[in-house]
C-alpha cells in the first residue's frame, strides 16, 4: 500500500526512515547506518525512500544548519559534510520531490501536528540532547527564519565569557542545560567536595555522568537532588528567555530528560516560576514532554511533504 | 477628508494620534497630555480619534503587557493602570472598532510596512529606550505570541544573578544594553578611576549620563569610546541571541541610539560579528536604524486597523 508520506531522519550513526498512513500513524520503518560520504548518503536516502514506497516526495531531517534551498552548511555529527546540496543531489538521484529541514524544526512540526503540541498556535520545541536544538511555531505556522537557521536555542548566550562552546561562542545555554550538562554540574559539585556517594559509585570525578546523578537522585541522595536543582536553574533561565521572547502557549521538551519527567519537571517548573517576570499578571505556558520519542524526526520529515 | 486609518500611541506623558492617507503618509497629528485616570484616558483617546476623523476603527499602542483581548495588564509608565479593559471601554465610549497592542509590536509593524524593514519576511524591531522592548515578524506575519506578550526582548536574562530588574528578574538584557545603560557603564568606569574627562564635565559619578559619554566620544575621548565598546558588547550579546533564535533578515534598532548611528553601529556590528556562531558559514542579518522616528507607534497603531 502506498503510504501518505515518507520521511527520513539522518543521524550521526543511522538514518531512520518512516512511512505514515493517512491518519498519521506509522505504517513503515527502516533503519540503515549513515554512510560516511555524501554520495553514500544520497544512495542510502534514495534506497530508504524507495523501500518505504515513496512515490512523489520525501522529507529529510538533518542535524546542523540547513538553508532554505536544502543545502546543509555544516553538521557536527556528519563526517565530511560541508555545503552539501542535499536537496538538489537527492532530487536528481531519486526522481522525487525532496524537502530538507533541520531535525529539531521537523520534530517541532511532528509534535505540533501529531504529538504533545497539537493545536497550539504558538509552540516551542526544546530538544535537550548532546546540545540543545529547537524549533518553533508562531501564529499557527512553522517558522524557519530568513535563511532557515531559526530555533538555535542552544546557542543563546546566558553567561558572558562563560564556558567555551564548540560553535565558537562562549557561555551558550547548551553548555549549562543540555542533557550532557547534568554530568558537567555533577563533576563541578564533586570537585568542590560534594556528591560523595555518586563519586564513589563512578570511581573518579572524570567518570561521573548524568546517569549517575539520575540514579542517585532516584534513591533519594540529597546531594544528587541538589545537582538536579542547579541543572534545573539553568534550564529555567533559558525557559524564561524563550517565554519572554516568543510567549508560547506550550513548550515541549524532547531528548533524554523525557525518560524522567517526574525527576526533572518539578524542579524546572519551580525554578521557572521563581525567576520569571510578571508572575502574578500572566498565564504560564504549559511545560510538557514530547510524545513521539525517537520517531519524531522521521515523522516530522514526512510531514514536510504535506505542508 | 476621511483618513485611511487612525492610530494613537499612548505614552507616559502624552498621547500622540496619527492619521494616515491611502499611501501611508501622515495626513494628521494630534498630541494631548496622557490623563492620570483610566476614565480620562478613554475620554482623551475618543477625542483624538474623533478629531483625526476616524469613522470606523482606531488602533491604540500602549506600553507594557497587553493581552489579545485588548486588556492592559500593567504598564510601568501609566499611573493607576492595572488590568484595564481598554478595548472594551474604548469601543463602548467611542462606537469605533478598537485594536490595542503593545507599542513596540506596532512599531515593528510600522517599520515593516512603511519603514526600515519593508518587505522583510523575518524581521525584528529592538527598541532601546529606558528599557528594551521589541516586536517581530516571522514568516511574513506580525507575531503576538499566545497571550499577546511576545517580543519582550529586554527581559532576556544575559547574566544569571546579575543586576536586579524592576520586573523582578535579575540580569535582564535591558539592565546592560538599554539606552539608559550607557550611563550605567559610564558610572561603573568612573568609579573604577577611568573616564576622567567625562567625570569632570558631569561633576560627580552619580551625575554622569549617557549624553556625557556620547558628547565626549564625538570629541575623540578614548575612555568614552571604550565605554561605548563595553555597551556595544552587551548589545551584541542580545543580538547574537536574537539571531540564533529568530534568524532575522533584518534587525531594526529604534530609540535614542538612532540619533547617533555612526557612533554606535560600527562597534555593535564589530562585537556582533566577533561573538556570533557560524561566522563564515552563514549570512549576517542587516542591522539598520528605524526610519519612522517618534511617529512609529502612532503609525503602527493605525496600521493595526488594516491587518
């Protein structure tokens, strides 16, 4: 049966293809390793689109900066990719109409149409992973910005002359509030002589990861809970900024934290309400976790073909 | 002659009414003092609309948080205003259709339709005055956010636990980069033993204002130019953040700085290009100054009636 739409999420290690039925349900999936050459990538994407039954169009989600002509300017996780004219190459190779967009932008599209942000005209998606990516819907339309680069929430500077970021800036939000930053704050605490149980478990300061903190906090370790509070304060600073700038009705968090909403959501909401401007006079945005999980990128890519 | 549209900009001290012709030119103006009671305000607005020849609608620009029902939640500069149902009251009093929006939002509309941002689908207006207000166009539409509060750029936190802001937050961008902040940075420099010529001119550290710095910088005072560089660094941090978030084609600055673009624009652009992520791989937004000056609020309010 011909699917209603086909999309592919290109990650650093695998390409995940998704076929959607008329009702938005996932009717097909195909995962293949991400090739390490642009030619190999175009071949793999063509193959996945064909296997999943794409007949006229395919959407592709890519990490990094992608412009509105479907050119991938740079992507930290994709080997050898620089100024890759992905839409043009894939259209020529596959014969399909091709739509290419940033993975967090399309995840926002997916959660807006089929997930945790259904029906919200002003919506943010904040993806807390290795870094922090994002996407937004304003006034009932998915936004890309002038060049296609909008929604780079992780590179909002929240600490002038702060921690250097691989992007070249200093003090980017993702240095303090990404999924990986939980481990950073824990190592800082351990270096300062705190977090003794976690340190004993991990073996050394350098070996401490976010998972150690999450596990210890679940067991009631107050020092681990204090690290989660520090992390939540940093998440809240960005959330305050995003709320003052976009005034969203709903903010959808995606990424690793989504697995532990009971541990992270209360301290994040507490810190957010503590620091936000105009507390009594304004309604709060809903803070929710993503519903579509790791398929969001593929689903959103498929939905690009229906916009 | 009946004007094409009538708008009124409500300020802390005066209400400025503007009538626009079919071609967007200003064909009438009326200024009256802002009354200090809600009833007086509604009377004055009704009078201005009538005098300027409004026949079916009037737009009103107000400072502070205004929701999408035209209720002014709070405004620092308007005495006794709290939860004022301005649209409803003014419609009942005047018999006109009434549209109410934030003053920076409508200034953005004005610069987008008739000023420095004409034809730009992704546009930011940054108003550097006593504080920093803003408005934005994304995807070719003026945006208000879920509640009407979008574009509060000045309350983006750029320094955790930084200078307290009257809004209740700490480290808001407007504490470091508003028009008034130039004086703050100058007083800091004078306290640290610098800025000797400016200090002598002003008489005391407390008496130093931004105008002293601007005048001294014009005369070539290197210490004053250094203060402008510090100020420009803070403006640039916010500009980096706004660019990473919205990816605008153009950023329009309005407010007092617009009088001295040659003094402020080069250091702001320099600091912005120094700190911005992805420098070589991405096009820069155009940084321009507003064209419509103090009439922007009234013109934008009038344009609300034509959206």
